[in-house]
């Protein structure tokens, strides 16, 4: 005879990503020109190359926000 308590037990809690792991990427959509898409089609992994180019750009440029300059 069962009491039904076994059915009420919650499954064990799953652990998250944990410390020391790479931060998760954010999913977004982006509209690009046909020329830009054709250029990146020449690379094996288009998303990785686009990410590299964008990261290099914002790491090497300064931006102004509300009059204060800061380097990203």
C-alpha cells in the first residue's frame, strides 16, 4: 500500500552553469545588407567571424555617452 507521498516529491534541483564558465551569449536578430551577408558566406563559421569583427571593433574604439568619454 502506497501513501501517495512518493508522487509529491519534487525532482532534485539542477545546478546552473556554475562559476568559471563562459557567460551565455544573447540571442538576437539583425538585418544586414545583401553585400554583408555575401561577404560572410565566404567564412566557414559566419556567426563566429561576425562576432570577432564586432568585438574587435568595440574594443578598439571609444564611444561618448552623455558627454563623458569611455573606452569599451
